[in-house]
C-alpha cells in the first residue's frame, strides 16, 4: 500500500458521504391535498385483496369519535380499538413527542381509515378466512361486542361475535406496560360439521410518510421470514406490486425510522406472508396503500368443539433492549433487526450497548460519546502508536525523499526503487500511516448507524446550542451562528461543530508527512473543507465524536513526535 492507496481510502469515504448527502439527503415530502381514500381489506383465502368503497376524508379525531371503541391506557400508549372490525387504528406514543419540547403533541402512530392528512390511515387487524364462500366471517365491517370499555396492563378486554351459522368468535386482548398486545382467539363450532379456517393478520398504511433519510435507513415493509430479514422500501412495493414469502414462524409489519408496527404469529405456524401495494385510485402512486399480511396454516374447528389461536402485535418505539426482551420472552427470531444497524451490525450492537451504559452512568449521551471515543482510542492504542511512530519517522525522511524525487525526476521506476530502499534502510513502512484511517472507516460507519437510528439519541441534548444530537448542528457560519436572523439554504448550514471538526482534521494533516506527489498533497489539503461541508449535514452526535477523536489523535501524535525528537537528540 502506498500514498495512492491511502488517497483511495480517503476518497472512497468522501464519495460515500457525498452520495448520502447529494443523492440520498434527507428531505420532507409535501403533504398532498385531499384525495380519494380507499383501503385494502383482508383477502379472501387465496384471492387478491379487494378495496373498500371510496369514502370522504375526515379529521382523525372526528373518525375516532364516530365509532364505538375500547380505550387503551398504558404507561407508554394511549388510544383505542375500533369495535367495528376490532381494528387497532388509534394509538399514540405518550413518551415521545413531535419536537424536543415535552409539551408538544405525542407521536401519533396509528390512525383510522379515511383520516385526512397529515395523519393518514395506518392500522393493524387480525381476522379469519374460509374457503367456503357461504360461511360468514369477521371482516372490517363486523361490529364486535366488548365486556369492558378500557384496556390496561392490569385488565384485558374480551370481544365476541357470532356469525349466526354456528360459529362464535371470542377474542381476548391483553397489553403489557410497554408495547406488546396479545390477541387470543377462541372459536367455538356449535354446528354439525367441522369447519376449516385460516388465521389472517394485516398491517396496512396509506401513503408514503414524510420521513427523513428514507434511503439511509430502511423505512417500509419488513419481516423476518424463514430466518432471514426481508426489507422492502415503499418504492420497491410500488414497482413490484406484490411479493410473497413462505415461512415457519417469524414476524412482519411496517417500520419507520424509530417506530414499528409488527405482527408476531405463533412461531410453529406455517405462514404465507405477503407484502403488497394497491394504488386504490390515488392520483399519485405514493398515496396508495401498502400492506404486510400473513395467512396461517388451516385450522379445523370440530363440530361441537373449539380451537384457540394466539397472535401478538408490537406497536411502539424500537428500543433495542425492549426488542431483545420480547425476542427472548416470545422466541421471536431476530426481532432486534427491526432496527437498521446496517452492514456493520456486529459493531453497531455493542457500540449501542456501551453508549447506553455510559449515558446511564453520566446522565448525558454527549458526554457518553466523549467517553466512548476515549475507550476506542485506548483499544486501538497499540496500532495507533505504531502508526504514529512510523509517520514521525516518515516526516523526518521528507528531505531525503525530496532529494530522491529531484534526482530521478525523469525516471519514475528508479525513483520508486530508491524510495523502497530508503524505507528498507530506515526500517519504516508507508503502509502503517494508513492504519488509523482503515480502523476508523468501519467504526465510523457503525457509529453513524448507531447515532442515526438509536432512539435514545432522539432529543438527547449536549451542551450549548446542541439540543438534539440526532440532527445536524443547527447553527451556520454564514449567518454568524444566528446573530444575523435570515434564512439560509440547506447547503449553507455549516455549524460550529463541523468547523471545529474541519480545523482538527487540517491540523492533523499538518502534523503528518506530506505526500510526495504534489497533486496528492493538494487533494489532501482540500479534504478538511470537503469533510466539513459533508459532515455539516450529519447528526451532531457523530460530528462531536469525529471532532473529539481528531483532538485525541492530535494529542497522541504530538506526544509521540516529541518523544521521537527527544530520543534522536539524545542519540
């Protein structure tokens, strides 16, 4: 490896960051005006899901008041279940708010069908299907009876419905104090013949939500089927219309950056899972319906007998410890992969646990990032020491390298041979200078994912003007960090922390050997400017990590170079 390889590594990182910001940068979609709202209903056995009749869009609160409901009250959730269809279509996350202001409205997760923007239809429903068209089955229009008006962690709710043909459906819904619902169906058959039924579940959502970083972190349909994580972005479903999977057990649903709605059928059940899209008469394809659903194995309800079936529904924030807890409690495979840790999952997971542990100890996630960086520096210290020693010796050889370049300016082959002889004679390696950068790349990507998708970072303050480390530094040098009150385009939002990071990167370059090639040297000088501009759009927590890492690296490098200089003077 030589300076060309080193430059290639730096450029690769720069290109990746540039691609994320230029082509995949976070953006908000303009909410659509009122449009014809239709919704997907459960499919009949093997048929494609039909759509309901068009309906007028109404405010969410008005729709909730218009139907009979069972209230949901837990420490984490508030909302209600619509007795028409037994739908989970009204749910708010009481511990999370739309802004960093704790008095701002709580995050609305689920909304009824026909809800007008900005809260469009988003719901979960469990039902049963039959091959026999003559057998009446519960549907989205079925009005269930309830034995209670409120569902709490201490009090379950029992719903019932009779199809008038000998089948009675009793449904018990329980909820814990976090985000998991347990739906237990007991079906009794008072008829003279057995009946074959199929358990069915669906999570449906209208429209592509105005999300941030849609291509940086997965948002859309997902599930673990056959032991493998399957992810389908909204655009993929619009293009493919329908994707079917077979699995034994598993889970599936729809995810946002921080929130998840997922169905967990019995893990021994053989499933036919489907991820589907239906434009449903929408003017814009992004206003259609997206659906994750499953159909379980056939269940025979004997004449004069009954069967019992248990499904679960997770609807809440994607907290990794909570997902791990449910995965262990209910044997849910890879449930933590609902959080998009990316390629460096094996690093991101321990990073997240360590950061959370440090944050709990010191009471501030920003301080935890600083301590985390120190620990990383200690772990990689042996490699860094070796690298800095080599860089220090390389810098001392700069005059001799320059003489070789001038002496063999017209003979590049001989110039390279003489350089290699010099390295061999002085026992230095140009490769070692690349080690810190090579180590930083996977650490950077893993930490980027942790800080970007970790809900613990959402709204986590640092000091001063950083009130939320999951978003970019809000200040900008172009309006004197807020002293001049005028709006700026996104490209000019270059805050104080990115500038500090760029200055640290520039100083670190000055302390390192200058590349022999002048074009490479000019490129290296430009790197701090490029990285300052790109990281200005990254989460502030990541920029704080990078800045602090640079400062620690500078301190290490200065100490080693000073120590080498003293040793040479003594010799």
